[in-house]
C-alpha cells in the first residue's frame, strides 16, 4: 500500500468541523468527526498501523515504513473528510486511487496485497475508535452509522482501485498467462522490483537464492516438485530461481548462487557461464560455477585466448591432419585426471595412442601438460584450437 501523498495534496487538509456543525446543529455528527480526527492525530497509532501492515502483508513488508505510513495517512484522511461531509468519494479521490492501482501494478504488487494492507489498516483504526468512543461522548449506534458510511465510501474506492490495477497488468504484460516469466524478469531487474517479485513468488527473502540456467526444452518437472521455485523461458534460455540446490539429477544446466534477491542478475550471468563450460566440455548434469570457475574464466577471455592461439599457430600447422586428434587426446587425458585408459575409452583408441599424442603435443608446443600451470595452458589451447576448427 504505497500511496504517494504528493499525488493527492488536497486529501491531507484539515476538515473544519465547526462549519459542519452549523449545517447539522443537533445530530451529534460533529462528535463522530472529532473522534475520528483525534484517532488519526494519535502519534502512536500510525507507527502501530504501519508495523501491523508490514508484518501481516508479506508483499508490502519490502516497502519503506515511511511510505506505508504516509500513504496510509493520506487515504484515511480522505476518508475522514468524506465522513464529515456524509458523502461518497469524489472524482478527485477516485482518480487518485486509480493512479495508485496503476503504480502498484507496474511495480508488481498483486492487488490482493494492496487490498490486504488496506484491510489491516482499517481494522486497526476502527478498533482504536471503539476504544475511545465512550470518553468522546459518541454512542455505539452513532459509531456504527459512521462505520457503515465509511464502508460505502471504501467499496467505491476499492472498485476503482481493482479496475485500474487489472487494466494496467493486462496492458503491460501481453504474456500475462505466463506468470512465472513475468516474475523472473522482475527478479532479474534487482532492487525493490526483485524484492516484491520474491514475495509474490513465495520465495524466501533471507537465506539466499540460486539461479539455474539451461537450454529451452529443459525438463523442469523435478524442479517444480521441489518448491518453492519459479521457472520459465526468458530471453531464449530456461531460467529457474530456487531456494536450495536441486537434489535430483537433472539434464545439462549451469547453476550459481546463493545470493540475495536484489543481486540475481549477476548470479544469472554466472549460471550462464557455467552452462557454457558444461556444454563445451561435454559435461552432463548441473554444473555449479564454483566447480568450473577456472574454465569459465578462461572461456570468457577471448583476447587472451587469441594471444595463446597466435603463439602456438606453428605447432598447429606442424601437426597437420593430426592436429584435431591430438587436441582431443590432450583434453580427454586432462579431463580424465591424466588416466590414459579412461581417456582412451572416451576416444575409442588404445591408451598408447593417447600417450603418443600427448607427447607429440608437448614436443611441438613446449607446454608440459603434466604440470599444474602447463595443464591449464594445454587445456585452454586445445579447447581454443577445436573451437576455431569448427
């Protein structure tokens, strides 16, 4: 419930109860107006209402307390003026409420949350009014009359609010049936939009979130069986935001996290990098970026890869038609923890063939793939060779 008082300056003016008393000198209505205004002027009430709204309505809890307080004050002051004049909402009041609906819809706050916040605030205000009514000389019947008049005013306000909210959501989201895709886009925007989207999706705001990325067509049934999770195709990729690491074996995917809901855009980029490594190395299952960090770092530096490629261009030429088989053998050997038997099985060649090709690579490049630094350069060079050859 984030209504901006700057949008509705006329609603915060003080009503002149004496003028109303001259119009209705003997019906006791002035006492009702004075009661409501006294309740509204209670310095302790608004902070209490604000805390109650933020504690009760999850989607509103991410809004600053000052916003909730200021906007609640504006709405209830307008209601007080309507009660004093014994009327329904004016067109100016309804226009303001419509702007509220538009704003909340664009920020992704569901209409149920907006209405829920209003209800919590109303309940607190009227509970306080009942507490002090007797000392103010307001009878229970007169207070009930005021509440019924307020309910009529509030019904009209809610109708305009709901209509504006729904129309805005429909116009802003042509894929409105794809709720998860819309939520994911807001999650990846960061900031308050992400915080509100997390609440709407039912994801935990604390404890960190994970981002999984895969190619379209990814089977998400296992993920959906482990809620809370929100997943959909976004910008040509399957994207999922989860509250924990998936426990079941899945298809090829990149994973990154955990991190806060306002920092999921960079987490997604890391997950994409992990997916790229998994695909380029033939890795199956979910690859967390932390497990393939050095490979992702190397893959991301095309400028350094070009330098490495240029340095060893003579070696590639000297290998001739055996260049690709040698590169594949070195990669298989390194990725099999230097086990020639396992590497040979992957390549369908004899282990001695793997040994000979690794030796030939070392002779022509001057890189020793058995050492730690040499292994990294060998892997990077062979991966670059094969990428350039395709």
